[in-house]
C-alpha cells in the first residue's frame, strides 16, 4: 500500500474515532439511544464508504484492504453501542444506590 493511501486511511480512521466520541456525547444515560447508533452508521455509510469504494475502484486499495478498513469502521459502531449500554447500566446502578440511600435516610428519620 502506498504511503499516501496509508495516510489517507489514518486520517479517515481519526475522523471516525472523532465522530464516535462526538456521538457518545449525544447519548442519554436513561437509554433509548438507538437513533445515535443509526446516525453514526449513516455517517460512515454516506461519507466513508463511498471514499473507500473509490479508492478500491482506482486500485489504491485491494479488496481485502478495503474490507479490513470498513470492518474497522463498523466495529466502531458496535463499540459505541457497547459504551452506551455500559453508560445506561452504570446510570441504573447509580439510581439504585441513590434510592437505597434515600430509603435508609427515611428509615432513620422514623
């Protein structure tokens, strides 16, 4: 793979990782974040995929290199989903602990 192509892919990779961080900021700890996942996936499909496809069509990437890069992108979507689920779970745990403290304070006041 040519050095310029490698630099282009590294730039795209950085862009995808920045998008992921940004979309994570959209997530609500209460859940119902599927729209965020869809937005991230759409961004990849509309912005990155055509670019990578064109690099393949112009023989700058092999089929396996293009697939490997797109697999990286789609793995970031799944990683975002996992991070959001962890955030929702930890929010639920925090709420349970908060309710337990409130209940114990209430019992103590009786």
